[in-house]
C-alpha cells in the first residue's frame, strides 16, 4: 500500500516537472509571452512565523513556523478565512524554517534551521489543511552544511536541492604578524529530493585574487545557488566581508568589490571559479530563499543586497559570466534611493515580483524595521512599478520566502506584522491585483509566503 | 580516693557558706559560638540539676556560697566539667563545649535540627543541607542540591559537566554561588560544586529569592553558600569510592591543633575521575550515513572524561586570645573536562576539552568580642591566579559510534565550522583575582544587632588563542572588573524570641574596564594604540526577613527583597564577534522577590515526629537585560547593543515534609511547582520554554542497630525523583498538528543505597545504586543523563589523636 503511494507520488512529481520544463523551454522569440504551466487542483500552502517568546520582537519569527494548505479556489476566494496559527502544522524547526514546495504544490520540503534537528531535510505530501504526511525519510545534512543550512531547490523539476556552507573564515598572517589573507572552506552539497539522499558533496578553499585578499576581502557566506540553462554549472551567491589587515579584526565599513558569484561544475560540484560584476557592488546571497533565477531567455538574473548604489538585478549569461552590458538599478527604475531587495521571484517572460525597502520607507513602531513594498519589474524594459496594495508601516517582508507561480497568477501572502491580511493574486502580465482569502494573524506574528 | 577528697571539699564548702545563697547563671556554647541546647547540667555529689534552653542559657538558683564542680552532659557535645566559686548573689559563666563528631546516627539527627533551626528560622526562605550523612555515601554535591525543594540543576551530561542552577524558576546569571561567603567565580571551575565533595563541606545554605546581607553579590534570584569544613577538634578522615563509568572519588580532610599554643594545621583534598561513558539513545542519537540517512543507535559517550584534583592547606591559630580563628592558607585545584556535545546531543564532539586551574592564597580571621564585648569581626580574603583553557582542534566530523563520518565519495567528512563546536581554538584565559570580605557585627543588646558587610572583588582578565594568527594575537584585548558591595543589616529579636526580624540595605558598585588594541596612523606609521573604555555602575537594593512563632511549633516566615544584577562586561561593551554594540546607558536588572511561608513542627506523638514547611514565592524581573533580536542583524553590517527590555515572572510554591518514627525511620518529601512567564509588548502572558516546572523528591531512610555485630549500624536509603514533562517550544494553539517533537518526557528516577557502620565507628562502607530501573533521564534541551549506575565507598575516620 505504502509502496503504491510512493510510486504515485513519484509519478505526479515527474509528470508535473515534465509539464513544466516543456512549457518553459518553449521560449517565444517573437517577444510575445508564454504562460507558465497551470496545475489543476493545486494546493496553496500558507506559512506563518511566530514571534519569539523570550524577549520577542514583533516580526522576529523566532517562535517557530506553521503551515496550512487550501485549494487554489479557496485561496482565491476573499470570503474564505485561513487561520494558520490556530490550525496549522508546526514545521519541525526551532527558528523560521527554510521552506520549499514542489512546482505543482503537492509536495512540501523543509530543512530545519537550528535546534536539535537543525539540518534535517524532510518531505511531506500536502493533504490540505493541517495534513502534511512525511514521506521518504529524513536526510541530515548538518555534517556538511551545519545545523543552520542555507539551501534552495533547483528549478530542475524538483529533483535536486543544493545546500552551501563556508566555515568561519580564518585570518592568516606571517610569523612576524604581517597579514596574508582570510579564508574559509566552502562546502557544496546536492540533495536528491526524489529519493531523499545526498547525491554529491565537495569542499574547497575558494581564493579571491591576491590583490583582493591582501586588502582583507573574503567570502564570508555562500547562499542561493542556481542551475544554468545548460544544466552544467551552479552559480552560487556570495556574502563578502573584510578583515582590517592592520589589526586582523573585522572591518565594519569598507569599500565593496564588484558583486561576486562562485561557479562550480554540475553535477560534479568541482572546479570552483569566481566571477565578478562591474555593475553591482553588493552581496548576492539573498536571505533565506532564492536570489537568482534562470529566465526564459537562458540568462540568469541575480539580485544584489547591501549594494552601495542600491540593489541591482545582474545578468549572468550563458557563458556563466556577468553580462556587464545589462544594467538594472532598482533605484533608477523606481526613483528611490538605497533600495534593498529583500526577496524576489522571476515569474516568467522577463517579469519579476520584487519585495524591497528603501531609505524613504516608514519605520515600524513595533519593531523599528523599515517598511517593505512590492514592485513588478520588467527586466527587458528595465522598468519597475510599485504594486497597488494596502501598504502599512508594519509590513515586513524581509523573511519572506514563498511565491506561487501558477500560469500568469502569482500568489503572495500579504499582511503587516501582527495584523490580518489576505492572499493576493498578482497578474504577472498586467500587475493587476486580486484579493484572495483572508489571513488571520496574531500579535507579533507574520506570514512568510505562499507555496 | 580522689572522689572522697572532692566530696569532702564540697561538704566543707557547703558548711562554710551555710548562711548565704546565690544564683549561678550561664550560657553553654559550642566552639563555633552556636548555643548548645538541652545540655544537662548537674553538680557532682548533689541532686541539683537543670537543662540549657534554646539559647544555651541555664540558671541554678538558691545555691549556698561555695565551690561547685558543674558537669555538662549532652548527646551533642563532649562531657565537660567546670569548677565555679560562688561567693556573690549572682555569678555568670560562659561555658564552651566541644561538638561530638563521631556520634551514632540518631544523634546526628538531633544535631541537624539545631544547626538547621538557627538559619532556617530567621525568616529567609532558606534550606540548609547537611552533608554529614551524604559525605559517607556515593553522592555528589550537585545531587544533594538537586534533591532540595525548589532547586533544579541543569547539567549538560555526566559528572563534572557544566551545570546551571535554577532556584524557583530563576537561573543563569540570576543565581550566585559562594564558597565560605566569597563568590565562587573567584575560585573558578576547578574548585566548584562539581569538584568539592560533600565530605569536605560542613553545610550548604540555599537562599531563595531573598539573600541576607552577609552574602554580598548581585544575586537576582538566589544564592548557594557552601561552607567548607570547620571545627577545632583533632580529626582526620579519608574516603574513596569507585563505581560505574570508571568513576572514582577520593577525598580527605583533617585538622590538628596543638593544645598549648593553639597552633592549628588544617587540610583537605579531593580527586575525582570519571569516564562518563554512559549510554544514550533517542531522537537525537544517530549516525549519519554517507547518503545522509540516519542510523539510530544506543551509543556510548566517548568524549566525556572528567578529572579534578584540588586541595586546601591552612596554618594558623585557633581559639587563642587574639583570635578565634586565624588561618593563612593555600588553595590549589586543577580540572580537565571533555565536552561531548553542545546544547543538543545531535552532533557528538571528539577531542574538545576544557581545563581550569587556580592557585590562591587565603586569609581568614575571626574574633568574637573584638575590641569590645558584643562586637564580632571576621574577614576572608583570597588572592591569586586562575586559568582556563578551551581546546578544540579536531577538524574531523565524528558519528555517535565514535568513528569518523564518511561522505558520499568515501572520504572522511571535515567540520563545517572549523573544529568541533566552532572555529579551531586553543583559547587561554588568565585571570588575576582578589577578593576580600569583611563582616562586622555589634550586638547592642540581646535583642538588637547591627551588621556591616563589605565584599570587594577584582578580576583582571587576559585572553589569548594559540590557534589565531600572530597578527590577531597582537590585537587581543584585556578586561578588568571591580565589584564592591556593601550591606548594612539590622536584626531585632523580640516578644520572648518569638519575633525575629532582619532588615537590610545593599549598595552595589561595579567598575569595568576594557582595553582593545587598535591601529592608528601616527606620523605616517601604523602604530598599535590601546583603546580603553570604562564603565561605572551603581545600584541599591533592600530587603526584609521576618519570622514569628505563633506557637513554639508554628512559625510564620516572610521575606522580600528588591534584588539587582549589574550588567556584565559583554552586555555593557558589546562584542564585535557577536555583532553587538556597546551600551553605556545599560541599567541593572531588577527583581522584586517575595516569599511567604510557614513551618509546622516538629510535632511529637509517642514515637512519631513530623515536620512541614511551605513557601509560596513570586519573582518579578523587570528591565531584564537582553539583546534586541533583529533579523537584520544577521544580514547587515549594522549592529545593536544590549537593552533593558525583557521581563519574566515566576510564581509557585515549595513544600517539604519530614516524618520520623522511633528515631530509625525517616521519610522526607518535597515538591516544587512554578509558572515562569513573560509578558510581551502586547501584554500577553507567555510561558517561557525549556523549564522543568513541576518536580518532586521523596526519600526513605531506615536504620538498623546491631546488624551482624554489636554496635554496628546499617542504614538503608531510597530516593525517588519526579520531573514532569516540559517543552522547549510552545505551540500557539491546541489545534496545531506536528507537535510532540519538542517535548521532554516525564521522568521517574529511583535510587537506592545502604551504608554500614562498623562497630568501631571508624569505618563506614556504603553502596549506592542510582537510577535502578535504567530510565532515560533528561536535562537541558533533551540532553540525556546517566542510566543505571553502581558505586561503592569506604570512609575511615581517625579521632582523638
């Protein structure tokens, strides 16, 4: 009985992904748009994060994560009410979990972040409501990627997840105390999500150029890997830090290098090299979810954070190098200063939905955090427009993780910290917004996505 | 012949002073100045006799003038004879008697009450743990504390592993430990509750919430004061034990006093060792296979060895004209402790260990009636160096079977953090410490007493890490702390000793200094500059303790304190490695603590005796120091400092009872229940996780006389401990699914033991079986503690040499 069930699941997953890959690779060169696949009977899983108990700050998400699924129809229905905190399933994670779902929404993936079970990958069959049935057993990747792993799934039909890690960088100096460099050891691990097994893992020191290293620059973290169109390279985002060569301590303020990514062979995970942009000067690691996407044009688009000139979206071409002729500045596109892309999602046809904040944003009186906004970005036209939503100074999308792309419909959860909100369905073609089911909130809690 | 002569002399005296009579009044005290109660006083050759009362006082009235030989006889003291010449209407004498050390156990019970009573009836919520009996058994100091009402020890593994103390729901920095009144932080982790055996401890006082002035430190929620062996009588005892997990504990203590000069030599020592290789299993114990799958197993801990060795030698004078006690000594200790895992058991460590050592000079001086009658003075000082080392250099990843983890390529896995717990380190922390405690008390009259206490504590700390680069080691900072705490106490006893009150105020001062080297360009040259930042914090607190005896057996007790904890160095100055900024405006944490309880007993009915005590408590912490949790902190260069934003409230009760039958059956029971909550910014009361809020302890002790041989004694013990289930994550609603993973299951632990006192009363053998049903015992975050274990111990006592 159990076996049959697994087969059915495998079939659904493979079939679903086949459907997706076929539709996606149908790139329309005429400039017209191709609708991403629509999954009939899809579940929409809503995730909520609880405010921490001990010295909790509203929106900190340190009290754990709950998930709850509804049908696509219910998600769209503004007369329906979803109370994930009252009725949800508690995801096994001490802090905000790092969640992923299959493209068809029938399978849910989690790697627990922190706590006694940190680093454990688990897979669930979504059964509606609070029903999430564990399948396939647990895989523990903590030995490679720590109990707080940074991971995402690849857009390869939900076959693979990739986790990355860097050991605490070590300062090296000569015997007389002259600074040499700061380096950590990077680990890249790929996970066979269908069979719930580790499929490959590699570790290496990744050196910057000698000149960069002499100044104290080093890779502090890796995150948000993405698979290229040829499916032979992974592009991994970086978070840079700088040692003060005079004292060996971390430097709080420093002049940033051009944005960097680490490129490794796939699926062997070997031969790490570094590519550097001359357009962006921020980190490319994102936060808790995706930060780079393979677009219909075969290029990879990658957002920057902590960028001196506000967030950019960079292009990595099919030669796996930064295309410095492509310049997209969110500051320029929106007419704001020091924008910061908190989360984003490529939704097909050169369109992206971007969650961001900027210098002029209001500050939450609850948490002191800057308010978040959502914009629709056209990467081809290099334009961006704020989406018309009921914004609130307590809207905080920094920890946001989940977007559902179902055809031209993009589902997002939208609620200020501690206040009720709704699922909204954004039309990726037009930017038009439809109000969906009501989301019941609790003081201090917030929603971190629709999956 | 001698007897007849004496009788003759007495009779002669009697006839000579026939016309006049007088009164002989007096006080009987032990050598430590505690009153000796129920001492039988009779006059040799006469039928006249009396008993000393609760304060050790006695009166013999209508005595004809003359010379008398007064005999003092007590179960608790050595017999003593004092000759008194009565030739005035009233003659007052003070008699010092020597406590008996090698008594039968039923006599110990009596002694226990007299010591406990003194401290426990002052009005404070305090438990006095006598270690006399435990010292003969296979019990550790930590276990004794854990069996005390309202006290819970959270320990990260077996013997010697890091312990955190929880008293009535408050833990961590809120609880302070003292050794003879000096903060134990001065002694370091090599001379602490893990290493000092009960045999070398006189008694332990556990103060809950309200801490008397003579224990001076910024203890927010409670204090544990360990009083090391005192006494002035020649003795030497030694014991050794061996048991499960290759655990061995040996200790000795002894004292020799030259009767004539008062020159005294005192020494004690301990040696503890354990492999701690007990078995663990459960949700967090598994090997990770090359493909990431988990293989659950029952594993033996393989990196948990503990060893500690230490000793104290003191030389000086006791019971001389100019001092009751004047000792100069040297304390040395050294410990080695392997660390098997972090907060959770999931990742086993190999090769991580810590070492600590301390070499300290001590000075002790005490004198009653210092300069003038009624003024008591005592002083304790320690000075020396202590070192701590954290070593974590093994880069390989290990599984719970003790073998290297192998990856999917067949290669050994290397740590993803550098070493076992974090970056590879050989961190040395050296601290120069100085601590001086001065107590001065003045008994204005019998009913009024004023006490002044002052403790100065300084720590100068230097850090180094051999694994860091030469460059980084050049730029490591230093830290200095000076704490100065003064307490003024007024004690009033009234209404025929029915009312006892103690009123105190405390002044706290803490100076912190931090030096971080940096580089400045001076004359175009990079120059190392020492950057010094300072902070000076002050605070005041006050409190009161009252006890009132409604009936001799019914006593009401209440105590309250506004307690404070000063921010520590990291909290004031921040920490670059933890991305925290300094906050010089940080205030102290404050807690309003209240106890209200009663003591009933001891009631005697034929052969039955019973005693009850109940204490209800509230601890209300405000301005709790915490780090503002911000998700941005993870992702940005911006840093935040500690702030006074938190709060916590604990309320509950402790209940204790003791039943004795015919002096050979003793049953004890205690239970403690509390609710620990925090109020968030929405004014919601929320339970704080990972707190064992409901615990019970029960003990039965039966004593057989003349077993196997005449005058031999057999003691049989049974102990039961209950800890109710608790969570380390609270779900927002009862309707949620996916729960259960975060529960620590209910625990029921049974221990048994017996000890046999050989007829010569010098040799005691004891056997203990702990956790006899081999139940899983948990602590912090589901860390498992030892299963079934057996221990055997021999004690030998030399006396009167």
